[in-house]
């Protein structure tokens, strides 16, 4: 079992009371897909909090097989990116991405809008979910943020 699978299994067991099975993977994917569709995005992801490293670890993506292959297992420090900021503050973050270089823009595509919501249990962050849109001029709204917070 990989580190990512162990983290995912631990999340499912601790917070959903479920033992690791293929169906849990489907539950996580459905959660991400529901959030993405609810706010009018095209892609999304779910990352779980690793308290030993103070990082988020991507365990699920939706909408792009290439992104899934590249993102699963990737770690984001708490406070970095909109997803890390959502986990750090415990608040939904809405914005447009800014990339350091042209290679990042090319790798990630022309992302127009990002929304990230912390996943909380008893006041503690257990992860975060995101949705992105590549639609020209797309911006997520405060209403999208409220909806996404409820899902998270």
C-alpha cells in the first residue's frame, strides 16, 4: 500500500467509519465531482491533511486523467496555494491562479478561476477540496463559496 493509499484509508476509517474498499474511492470521486459540477467548474481535486508533515496530499482528482496522473501523491504545504490557504485559515478561498513561469501555465492550462474549501471535523482541518474552471472570464462567486463550504 502506498503512502497516499494509507492516508486515504486512514481518512475513510477515522471520519467515515469505513474500511478500505474500492467503493470508498468511488465515494471520494463522487464528492469531488459533485462539488465541481455544483459550482460550474470542469476539474477538481481532494487532498487530505498529513499532520506529521503539515501538508496536504492529493488523493483524488476529477475531470482530467492527465492531471490525476500528475497530482495524486503531490504534497502542498499548509498556507501555500489557495488550497493550502483554505486549510490554514479554515475558510473558503476564491481566486484566479498566478503562475511563476510559462512552464506552469503550459502544464496546467489556462485556468481562469479556482475555489478551495477546507474539510473540517470538530474544528480541525482534515483536508481540502478544489474546483477549477478554464472557461474564459469565469469567476466563482460568494454563493459558490457558500455551497462549496457546505459540501466540504
